[in-house]
C-alpha cells in the first residue's frame, strides 16, 4: 500500500490488487459501495452484463456498466466470479477499490506500516461495536467534547468532512479557516466546502487535536446512506493509525 499527501493534511491511499492474475494499483475507497475500473483494454475484454445507478457525494446520479472477472485477490483474500463496475470517465481515478470486496471480512488497514491485510478469522474479538449504513458502509462512534455522533470510515475521503448542521450546533469546537472554492467529489462534481479546524476529536481510543475538516451540506449523503452520521472520517483521521475491522462480528479497534 502507498499514500499520497496533499494540501491541508489531505491525502489518498492506494493498494495492489490482482485481477485474473494481473496486478493493478487501485485507489482505496471504503466510502464506495462497489469496486471498478474506467473503460480500457482490460474492461473491453469482458462482456457488459448490465448496468446500475449510483450517487456521488454531491448527489449526482450516474449510470455504469458491470463486468465479471474470473478472480480478484487482495492479500490472502481471493474472490471468484466477482462483479466490477465500469466507471464513468469523469471519475477521478482509473481503478477504485470499494468496500464490497471486504464484505463480511476481517481486515487490518495499517496506515502506519502501509499494509492492507486480511488475517485469519480465528483471532480474538475486537473491542468496540460498529454499525453499517443502509448501503453497507462502516459507521463508528465518535465524540466532539461531550457530544456523541457517528462517522463513516472513508479511506477515499481526502480530508475529514463534517455536516454543516453539526458545526452550527457545536460552534465552540470549530474555528473557521476559509471557504474552499473548488471542492470536488470522486466523480468531479462541484461541492461547496468551508474549512474549519476542529479543536478535539475522539474516535474510539484515537484522540486528534487541531484537525482540519471540511464542512458541507449532508443532505445528499443522508438521503443515500441514511441518517445518523455527521462525519466522514477521511485521510487525516485515518493516517498513521492501525485500524482493524471485523465485518462479520460487527466490531473494530484502532491503535
């Protein structure tokens, strides 16, 4: 696994994936419900077997085709006859790994040692319960001061994002920095952001101070993924930590 650092403590994670015994690098996006590739010579070698619609963070509805590969491999995990999406050309990355490959799996996202591994399911139980959104994304509890909320754990978010309504309800915890004029979601759609510095955030055992966060209208996020989450926990929350999830036992921990 590797990471790319950007402005304002933002960044991206990339992981090696094998498709039918060929190795590719995929943008790692646990905030995506499906995995896919933009149309190229690889996708053209498979027949399209149907289409599906999906929503971007900006609420844009897009349509994409599906293909089925013989096998896909991540660390020790191998899935056969696996469905991939042929991503629209406006997508930011050529290849995207979503959470569908890790469905009901136990995995370790080591953002400190830069490894994504799938260990044996016989390991000990993890500390804390997690929940899944109605679309199957990981949602974990967090605290800003004494206020508890939920955050979607999203390796594809280049920076942590918080709902406008949460900022307004907890003004004393946020210091305004500036307006971000040219924010975009993964499809390239424009999203209006305000940049704040969050004074203190606790996510399980992880404590983060002076965290750069983007604020946006969460209407489209909640309409698609369900109510409850006020945060999208992105790169600057995830980096440098070791996160372990068991999506069968619905539990997690971090160090």
